[in-house]
C-alpha cells in the first residue's frame, strides 16, 4: 500500500497534479492520416532532385542583355558555363568545371538515402517521427547552403594576382541566394526545380509538425517539462550552429584579449566556436595569447581566421595564410606580423618593408 502511494506521489511530481493518460505521456501520439500521406508524398518527391536542376545562377550585363545562366544538377553543370568561365578569367577567377565539385560524386546517394529515411519516418506516423523528418531535411538544407557558400567564398576570393584585370581589395563571391551586383554584372542565385521541391517539402513538413503539435495540445500539456523543453530547443540548436567567419566591424568591435577597439582594416583575427560565438582580436599576437590562456577549450574551436593585409575585409583560415614578419610593419599591438592569401601580395610588401616569410606554426611560436 505504501509503495502504491509513493508511486502516485512520484507521478505527481513528474506530470503535475493531473495524471496523464497512456497516450499522452510523451510524443508517441499518432499524427493524422492526411499528414502521414503528405509526408510520404513529400519524401517520394525528393527523388525529383535526381532528374532536375537543383540551383540556377543567372547573370546579366549591358553586353549580355539576354543573360547568361548556369544550372547546377546533382552530378553536373549545364548552361553557359564556358562563357561565364571565359569572362571570369579576366578578373582572376578559375575556370568552372565539374572537377571543382567533389560533392557531385555523392550528392545522388545522399538524396536517395534522405528520401528513403523520410519515407520510413512518414510511415511510422508518430509526432516524433514527423519532427525527425523535418530536422533531417532542415539539416540537409543548411549543410547544402553552407557548402555552396564555402565554395563561393573560395572561388570569389582566391584570385589570380596576374589576371588581366586586378582591382585591389575587390572580391567576387557570388550570392548564395538572392541578388548581388558584381562590377557591371547583376547576379541572381535561386533554387531551380529540384531546389524548390526540397525547400517546399521542408516547409510543408514544418507546418505539419506545428499543426499536429497544436492539434494535440492537451496531450502536450501532460508531457514531462524537461522533454518538452528539449523538443522546443531542437530547432534553436540548428539555428545557432553557424560556424563560418563573421565580418569584423572596425570602429565598433573590441579585441577580446586586449580590449582595444579594432581600427586598422589591414589587421584583425577571429576565433569561432562550435556554438557560433566569435572572439575577435586586433592583432595576431592577441589571438595566440588568447588561445594560450585557455578561455575557450581547443575542442570547442572550429576555426581561426586572420585578415588579409592586401584585401580589406577578407578573412583567411590561419592554416592556409602566409605571414610576413618585419620590424617595419606597424601593427595595432606590435606583433609586426601581417597575413596574406597569395605569395605575390606578400612579396610586394616585403620588397618595401623587408622581413621574413613565416607559416602559422612559426607565428604561434613567436608569441607562445
């Protein structure tokens, strides 16, 4: 008898004064048949990505009023690729080819696996499986856009210094999605048939998750609070996981080590964490000494970046940068070290200031 009373009191502590029914203790409740069918059809629709273009980049200019376009499929490129590559050559950009995208070797497999997994989750027909369905697609969308941004950043910033047209400080990163003006070209980057299908299925699945959650709101009230909080936080976790470099706001941002305001646009550094937190520094020695202090665990760091001395606003991965150490460089915190993306820029400055070319590990040793 005492054991039964203790059990009841324990249940009240977990679920509140009103004891839940067997169907409302967790998120195992069934979703409606129309929602299951819609999710299943959406999963099958993802196979369209194997046979249609996924993304479209469209360019116009006074000399090309009819426009130029490049369509990105799951395994190839079509459209005016050769013409766009020839034009890009003049400003130092590499020729666009299928070989530039190792992702083409496995995107088709990823699409099939994701479609099959989503179809299985739709057949399960529970609220948790619908939520997982949306999380899988939202994760795939986010990773695909990030991969496209990463490629565009590298393609638009790593330019040939001996190109026929060189504009100091100019970068030509195409837009990930939307519109951007690049010299006399107007560029649009938008989903094509496959991309719209993927985004549409993702959006519809989110609506179904929200609608079923609302429809079963009474059961939701009986869900244990820790579990409910965890489910609500899941989308926030994905939203927070942007780990690329953040632009430095000169004249506003303060160094996280020496607390000085960042002013000189030729210098600056950044440490990014897994949670998307950016720690900014006005000089490379501040970055090294901040890391040495251990304020951020090495396991939590996803990237360290340094400003390209020759190209304002461009942040380089420190491992890929090359450095010049010269007593004649006047840096914000007297590190006397500048970073460059290409050897030609470094040699040009070195001819004026003298000094030694260093790698990232050598720079670290200087201040550790």
